């Protein structure tokens, strides 16, 4: 189990994109930067619409991470290396703790 399961029960306080890079800020000073292929299901939900939603669970496989919200909305993150837009696919920042990075060297997240 990766550290992304720490997101369960957290509320999105802010979400935005800039140049295909998604940033999600949760309560309790936790943020997730996504720099790989990502989509929101259903597609009618915009990135900014994630604010106020509560994370129900996180599902992980080799090629994909899904962040599921209580209301059924889902963020699907493509973890295949060819989908990455930068050296890191994900960065999880937690106040007072080391940031965790998902990159080619460690796809499951490791301390930076």
C-alpha cells in the first residue's frame, strides 16, 4: 500500500491545472501534483469542481491510480512511463513530512 491511501477521508480545498499539470490541495496541508496523463470521470466535472469533494478510496495498479470520491467522481491517473510529462509523475506533499515522489526509479513513491 502506498502513501496515497492517506488521502482517504480528506476534502479537496482547491484544484487547478496549469500547462497540463494538475495540482490538488487537500485539507490538513496535503497536496498532490500530477504531471502525467489524467482524466476526471465523468468528463462533465471540471478540475475546479473537485473542491469540496471527499476522497472515498484510492485504487492502485501498475498502470493506473484512481482517486475515488464519495459522490462517485473519479480521477484516473495514467502511470505508464510514456504518459509522463516530466521526470516525476506524482509528488505528494505533506506538511512536516518529506515529500513523496513517483518517478521511473520508484513508481510506488519514495521520499525526495
